[in-house]
C-alpha cells in the first residue's frame, strides 16, 4: 500500500492520502528558527533551542495524533460549513475533499480541493530571517461568488519544555499576549528579550489570543468555537494559555484567485512590523522562497549522481543529504520522538554526523568540530552529552537571562563527568571527522589551531587527537582490549571494566587515519610512535577476538565472551565484525568468513539485524540490551545505523553485488509501496526497523534524527560509487554490481567541478584500469584544480594488464 510518490523534478515527496498511520514529518528552517511539521500541518516551532525557546506548543505522543499545529481554517460564510487546508484538524471526509501534502527541502505545501475552493498553504522559513511564512493561495473554481472567512491558527507554548509540562503554578502566569496594529505579540514577561509575533498581509476583521476563547470549552482544534460562529472574540490577556488567530473575511468571484501571507516570527512587534511590510508584498515572498531553493541546490550540487538505480539517485541526490544535514543542525533533540527534553550534542552522534556533510556544509562542520574539541577532556574522553555554550568563553556568557525559578548554573567541575560516565567510543569518531574536514577543505592549519579542553588548559587540534588515541591506549582491560566503560557505540552494551572489541577496532581505525595525517604533515616521530601502537592493537585483536568464524563483540568484566559461538544468545554482532574489516584489522580470510556469517545470520529483506539471536535472558554484565524486548532497538532489531558499515566492509572486499543487496534492503525508497508494513516515511532512514523476532517485523521507527543518514550517505558516495578523498587528491574506486554499465557523478571539490564518468565495459565489481583527466591518462589521485575550473574524469573499470 502506498500513500505518495517521489517527485524528483521538484525534489518533493508528494503525499496523496493523508490518512497515514503515523506522522510523516519535515523540517522547516536552516538556521536558528525551526519548525518540525507533519503531513497534516501538526508540529511545533522553536528558536535556537527546542528545550529553552519553544514558540508553538506540541502535545507529544497525544491523542489525536500530532496536535496542535500551524493550521488555516476556511469557512463558507453562507453555508457555515468549515474545513482546514491541511486534512487535520477538521478532518473532512476524504470522499468529499482532496488533500495532498508536498514535503520539499525545508518547506511543506498543503493542498486542499473542497467544494470548488482550491486552497494551498505553503510554509517555509527564509534562509536568513527568523520568521516562518505561511503563503496561502485560494481560488474559486465554481460558478458562484463565495463569501469566505479565513482563520490562521497556532497555539503558543510556554517557552521552556519543562515550563510547558510542569511547574504550572508559575508557567501559567509568565506569558502574555496582546494585539495592536494587526500584530499579535506574545512574550515571556520574566525575560527581557523573549518575544514572538504573528502578523498578516491584511487588516484583520477579528482576532483571538486566548486559547480557550478561540476553541471554546470542551472543544478541540477540530471544531473551534470561533470558526464555527464565523468570528473571533478579540481576546487578549496576561497569563494563561495563548494562541494566535487573525481572521479575515473576503469574497471570491468565479475563477478569482487571491493570496494571503501570515508571518510567525521571533522578536518584538517592531520587528514584526518590518516583516509585515516586507512580506505583504508577494514578490518578496517569492524571492525568499527562491533563495531557499538556491540554498539547497547549492549544497546538493557538491555531489550529484546518475546511476542505473533510480532509488539510489533519488535518495543520494536529495533526501539522504537533506536528512544528514538535518542531523548536523538539530542533532537528536527536535522531532516528534525527541521533543526537546534532552538537547545538546551527543558526542559520538555529532562526530559521526559531521563526517557526511564536510562537502556540503563546511562552515557548520568546522563549527561542530570545534564544539566537540572543546568538549574533550584533557584526559582524552569526550563529555557524552553537552551544550556547546557551556564551553563558550566567559565574555560570551555575560548578560544571560536568569530564571526566577532557581536553576543552578553549571560550573566546569559539574559539567565534566568522570570516567564512570564516559563512553569508550565517543571521541574516537572525532579523529576521522577532523581529518575528513581537512581533506575536503585543504585547511591544514586547522591541525594547529589552539582549542581549550573541557576541564581547563588548551592545546592544538592535533594534540587533542593524540590525547584521544592515548586515552584508548590506556583504558585497557585484562586481555589488552579497550574497556567498554559506560557504553560503546551501543548504548545498551554496558560493560564497565569489561572489554569492547568494537572499540579496539575503532581505535585501530583512528590510529591509521591519524598516521596518514601525521605522515602528510611530515611529523615522523608521531608516525613511528603511532605505527608501533597500531601494530600492537592489531596483534592483540587478532589474538584475543577471533572466535573461529567471526569476531567477538566483547568480554564481560567476569571474563565471559560476548558474541561467541559458545553463547546461546547474542552469538553474532554486526558492529564488531563490520569494524574488524573496515579498520583493517581482519586478515583477508577472516574478513570473508565474518562477512559471510553476517550474511548468513543477520540478513533479512529489510536490512541487517544488529545481533543474533536476540537476548531473552537478563544479564547485567552484558547490559541493558538484555532488558529490551526481542526484535526492538538494540536487542535484535534491524538497527539501521550500522547497516552502512556492512556496505563499506563489503566494498572493501570488492563485493559490489552484496553491498548493493544490503543497500537495497534498507533503502526507504524501496518500501514506498509497502507502507502497511513500514509505516514510516519512505524518504527518511529510521533509527530501526522491527526485527524478525517481533510481531511487527519490518515496521520502521524513529525517522530523521539517526546516524544512519550520514553513514548511508558516506557509504554510497565514498564506497559504492567510490568517490572519496585523501589529503592530496580525489580517489575514484567504485564497487558496484557487475551488471552496471557505469555511472556519472558531478563532484565539487575545493572550488573546482569534476564531471566523473565511470565505465564498466568488462562487467567487473571493482578495480580501475585507466583514468583520463581532461583527455590525458593519469594515475590516481586526481590532484586539486584551480578554483572555478571544470574537468572531465573518465574512469574505466577493469583489471590492469
Ligand atoms: C542511538 C544513539 C546513538 C547510539 C545508538 C546505538 O541512535 O543516538 O548514540 O550509538 O543509539 O545504541
């Protein structure tokens, strides 16, 4: 069963049936103002922080689904019939009304055709302005003059997610709203700078700011009193629950069209006035929308492909990067699942997220890397979850608002948690992330930039990376394998002093990446020292972690093997075995054996399971994973994030067919017509898909904010299509199904554009026979070229004579 389709021309996903079992969401805003919005216009806005600066309210996990939202009601003032431009909240009978939703790149359009009135509501946030525009178009397709009333409606939130859900004795009296000169202003009285406004391109006929007045008692957004009676109450009040509605009456003759603009912005009435003036001009709205489109086209242009695989093209060229960028912006804190209660940056999540967008968002990558570097302790582990502003220089903190409810400020010594809270993998991801950024940008000086440590003192970026590697070298268990500490990548594997195979493999990987950098910089002393360490790590891994047919996942503090053929449950784990291969620890023979075991035991048509068999017996030496229902999340679901690691590992072994098989299994695009099973958006990777041990096998959960986005993007672009970088050039090393005749990629790198044409005349899966740059045969890598120049690179796959 399907609910919509991909429109590649417009880079939109078009939902044709709004009665989807779950909310299919989108993100508006690319800088400070953000709205998470569903296909039914339900959702919420916030400014900078989904925790501290909420603008519109969201009743998460509520009934009915995704209320309230950014709605427009229409009312026929003759018949008194009313409906909404998005299907919900009024929910007209779908046999009588046509409802579509187009989710595009940072905008959504809601379209409704009902009783001869065509209506379209387009929501977006201009790239450089803190205002959400609601661009409403109406057309009378009938033969009668229609008298209509328009009611845009939103519900304001108390400003802090906790204020909005608790401590109501205080929250109820902290905000107020009023109306002047066509603009509703909403403020948090305690805070001198906390104001929001709602304005429109017309002179309203009536308005409401008091929620209970607009909705009426014992009613909901489905049947608001004001809409039913055809007029607002002109309500204002200090304290209480607030909303914004600016009502307008108009007549539409047969064939007549009209356009109205609404503006929800951050700032005082004064700011609202300027915005009202500007965006009352439709041409300015059009310009802002075009700018937004150009913003995304500019990013996407950094990597565009044309392959024989339509789904791969659709996802890689648009949706996958869009999702990856969204993760870099909002980390894991703003969705319908993560609703702002836990904000800040997760150390490992952010370090992995930035790897994928160094080409499309270098500024943000650099900013995030610096934030992570400042969140590193001098001992070499990262602060697992932190707000970047905790480590802002003192002068930046001055003038910050203090709440009248006493919330003690964090001081460095209670921000910096101890080793017992440290995750063993967190900072290891930062080493490749920093190097990726430098390979992309060429900014070698970044290695020498001075950055503070979370617990005081400062050192260069390069020195920070060494601390990370040294920390893992020191934190070893009795077998010489890295300790698991609070957790490793798997949050639910809590080994404490037990040992994590994954972390030793990650350590080896980070060492190799660092050695490459040190060699490039000519720092021979470090090259020698860390090579020696890498050899030792590899030796211990090969000696202690091989289990006969695959690698272990770890060893508990009591010396019991995890992920072994000896075990009854959790015999085989995906993460350790994929990283054994990616990290270069596994010998060729062992790599083949463990990857074949993954295929045999973990593969399903929806993707690779995280482990097999799922745990049913609680074992706290292994961790929380044994207390999760079987087939869900970390306990044997198809956990999406490590799936691309298997694609990369297969590509390293030259097995393009199998990499593609795995890719296809997880690809949301491929599930477009099976929504009765998948349920979630087909344009977003999800955190997990229920595994075969669960009754809802194949159901996907937690879209958008997942490390899968970045890793899927990286695995396809750099390993399947094979276009990646080292410090001095572009490498082209595809690993594809043998029946692909070739593909093309346009890649921008350091200001030059490369049109890469890969041909596969012999039908191989891997191997490059010849590379021709602008007509001349060369050896890889392709060196950097002049800014602004364009080049053609022809790559012939095959075996070299
Ligand atoms: C979630 C977390 C991530 C973790 C993963 C596996 O996605 O955000 O940090 O690695 O779960 O437990």
